[in-house]
C-alpha cells in the first residue's frame, strides 16, 4: 500500500453520515487514491440531521472538493443535490455518491447494488437466469433488486416485513424490467437458486436466518449485505450446505471498484 | 515519520485560503498529529472570497471538526467567528487559528508573531532588551511587533511604505506596552541590534534588501518572514556580515509548535 499524503494541492472527497466513526470509506478510498497515484483523500464528515440540508450545498461549493459519498441516514435526502441522476438512483429515489463534472454540475447515482453485482462477478458468479429470493426492500435491497434485474435474472421474489414496501418496489421494477418476473411475496417460494439478504437480520449473532431457508441446494448462490459478524448466520448456513456466496466484504470491494470508476479514477 | 491514517473516527482540522495549493500546513500538521499519536488530519479547503462568510460557520458545525487555520486573505475576516480572542488577535484585529472548546464555543488567536518568537528562542536567541527595526506593518508585521514587545524588547522602530499603517500600529502598541519605546519611522535609525523583515520585499530574488542596512554589526540578530527564495537577500546579507538569523523556516517550525499546543496536542 502506498503511504498517504496530504498537501495543499490534495483534492477532497468526503463521506457524510450520522453516526460516522464506524465508516470504512475514508481508509479504503484514501488508500485507493494513493495506490492510483491520485493526490486525493476521503475524509469523514459528521453531520446531524437538522443540519444536513444546509451543510451539503456548502461542501459542494468548496473549490477543491470533487465528490461525496452518503451513508445512513442520508441516501434518500441526498438526491435533491444532484443535477442529474443515474438510472438506479432515479428508479429507487436514493443515491450514495455525487461527483462534480467539468462544467461544475453534479451527477449522482446509487452503487449499493452495483457493488453487490460487481462483487459477485469478481468471484466468477453468473447472475443471468437466476431465480432470486430477496429479503429486505429498503435502500440496499432496492438497489440490489434493480441491479439484479438489470443483470438479467429470470425472476425476483421480494420479502419484507413491511409488505407494502416490497409491493411498491416490485411494481416499480416490473415496469422497467418487463422480461423479469418480479413479485412481492410473504414466504420463501418453493423453487429458487439464489438468495440475498438485504435486511438487518443477521447483524446480531443470535439473529438466525432472515427467513425459512432450511433446504438450500448446493447450486444456490447466497448473498448477504451484512459485514459483521463475519461470517453472518446466513453465510454460515450457506457454507454448511456447500453453497457459494457473496458476503458484505465482497460487496464493499465491488462497490469500491464501481465508485473509483464513477469518480474518474477507476 | 509516522505514516498517515484516515478512518471514520479521524478528527478534522482544515486550513482555509484563496489560493490554497501552495500551503504547507496540511502536510506539516497531519504529520505532527500522526507523530503525536493523534487520530487527526489537516486538509486544505479552497474558499472563494464571496463564499467565505457563509462557508466558515458551516465547517465549524461539522461534528468532527476541531480546529481551523486561516491564511491569506482571510486572517482579518476570521475574527468574526471567534467567541473569544487571545491577546494578540484582539490587539491586531486578525487571527490565524480557531479551536473548538469543550463547551462548543470557539477561541481564536494569531500565531504568526508567536511563531517568530518561538523560532528565535528555539535557536537560543535572546530578544529581551533588543533595539529592533521592523520592516512591514501588515498582518505578519503587526503580529511580530506585538510578540516582540511582549518578549521585552527595549525599542521598536516600524517602517512601512504606507506610513499611516506604521503609525497606527505604533499607537496601538504604545498603549499596551508602555515600557517599550515604539515609533513609526521613515528611515533606518542609527542604532539597532535586531532587524526583522515582515514586508514582501525579498520574495523575488532580485528584490534586494527591504531598507538601507549596509552597515550590519555582527551582534545584530536578523529575522525574515519570507520562506522562498531560501536564503532570502536579507538572510544572505546577514550571513555575509557574520550575523545570526531567524528565517521563514524557523518561523514556520516555531508556529507549528505554538499551534500544536493551542490545539491541545503540544
């Protein structure tokens, strides 16, 4: 790893969240910039919710700031600051990255789903034609659903405790991806060959599985967005059944690749 | 030197100026923080003049930003953001550093002069009792004049092409330091044993000396705030006459010590 450097000519990227101390992006991207020979760093910015709307426009006008990443709880609110949205951000109404264009305008898109797909592809997994069960229709789940449909999966069954959230997502995506069978369901369907957890179930070690997944066949590809504990209950379950998997770390690495490309340093 | 690290828990310091690419503080202070085992960095912030007043309050409210340094052209304007001013900043109406206190208020002070005095002391020079000729009554000159008087010099003769600026500074300091003979003068007085250049004369290599200083005696202490060229015409002149000197690099090192202490990491 190339040592970090900061000087007067260093270009700035920031990640904005509340809380912020737990984020991995400053270390990850500052290191990636250094490795790429780019004089830039990513620093963490702690912004409280009542100051978000007034803080972001000021950061965007700093003369040497070229990009922003947004994390919890700001991915939805951040769309107001983009002059244009990428396809995924526009579909799900949330973004996690903004970049300054040469003309001074700002483009935004959502890379949570792209990170998952890149992470899977990086491990050599084929997504096209899969029949997918997805747990969680929140921000990460919506982004992943969007990218999976775009990657050519055969069908998508969306499960969320808030059933109307799953239905809303299914309705949105059906219009955009007519070739993919997409539906909101209450229970795990009989037949599938891929399962993705984008819910918060599994963040606590005693959480268990996000749904009834007792009978995994070995050809089932298992994905989980949760980073810690490592491995998660679902990934442990996958390993026990001889399944291949894409975990939160694979997704982070995939997302870093996608974001470096978005920022023009890929 | 300890390698730099940036992560989610890194505390932030920023230097604000226009232009910004030439500043040395990000490298200097980020390195000092790392060497001190403090998880903090200083990053450069480029702010245009018409955005200064609206940008600084927003930066001051970032939850993880603990201090700011101000450089050209913002040292005067920055005083409006301090809840309280140190003695030097109050006297000369300018500051170059703000720090967040535990109660969330902000304290500011001016360290350009303290840096010069610390740099001199670090080289073992005695300032008390000196008869000083000072060229330049701008921001740096005012701060140095203030700190030299505070350090117990015997007399101070201030020379500035803008004579009224020299007079105003002399008047201000006479009230505060009655034991020191302070006056604005048009030409170099006959007798002195210290000369300090705080004007811009000497930034270009063909500038020559800031005033008529042909006959330097070897016991004259020579100071120059100019960093480049190194050595400056005045410092070369000092060396030729066997004089000891304090240059811009000594001053920067002295100021870094003073600022680290101000930020609570000294």
